């Protein structure tokens, strides 16, 4: 099983093939047409809505990290942020403030990883 995906269409294609299902079967799961699935996989259409992404996550029984990757790939395909984040950001003013502060201070990957590790250690 490959964990490297070029884009959302590649992710969907690989997950569909791992499950050994056809375009038609995948289309039934999402209540869309088979050509729509084909178009997504070939990069001719954007990733589906957040609701359909949630259906995919459940159908493929994705881990939390796979689900996050799926959302990230879907967002990148739409030249946007992952579709699971906007409501969280909009609902919590401090998140936007934290992002701006990190941007203004030039936070790098190491800074963010330290922040994430700190938050996770509090949950333990």
C-alpha cells in the first residue's frame, strides 16, 4: 500500500482500488455518477464536498492521519485549506490570532511541531 499520493484524485483512486470496487460501486456510495468519480481521479474535477469526504472516510475506515491527509489533499486541489478547518477557524477567534502570530513571528515547522507536541502532552 502506497502512502505517497500526488493529489486527491490519486488518493481516491488508490483507496478505491485497495477496496477492489468499481467506479459504479464508488458512485453509489457517494450518490454521484461513475463518470464524476472518474473525473475526480483524473484531476478533471475537484474533490467532493465535506459531507461526501466524511462518507469516504467512513467507507474506507480511514485512520485519523489518513483522514487528515485526505482533507489536506482535497483542500490543496481546490487551492484552499483543508475543508475540515474553516468552521473551526471561524468559530474560534483565537485560532486566527494564533495563525497570524505564527506568521508574523516567522514560525517554522519545528515551532509548530513543538506546539503540537505540547498540546498532545496535555491530553495524555
